[in-house]
C-alpha cells in the first residue's frame, strides 16, 4: 500500500514539475523581449510561419518560455482550409513543429 501511495505521489510531482516548465508570457513581457533583441520581431516570425503554408492565415499566436527557451506558437489555416500548429524558436525563427491540427 505504501508503495502505491509513493508511486502516485511521484507521478503527481512529475506532472506538476512538467507543467511548471512552460510559462505563457503576456504582451508586455513579450514586447520587452522583442525590444531587447531576445526574440525576433513578431512580424518576422509570422512571415517565417506563413512561408511554410503560402496563402495561409494566422488565427492565433502565443509566446511561451519552456525550459529557458522562448517558443512562438501559431495556429494557422492554409489556403485549403487545413489548420496547422506551428512552433518556432523565437530567438532565431527555427521551425520546431509544423503539424496538422487534429
């Protein structure tokens, strides 16, 4: 029984640590990072994402800090109406994820 309790406690701690590793950044903080040159301009990042799906339209964006790295997340819809989840490294524009949304 004690082993089972310890297992659940360890699992709960692992989940909470994983959640704490990603943090959404508000608009003010995102603009400060852009102005400091820590992250690229959002226009440049948007252009990089749209280059993956010409004719697409951005439906939502978010800047997060994950494990000390700034990730720019976009939801976009391509010219055929397919929705995509795109993640870019906000400091250099490298594509980290380009996956069709389910």
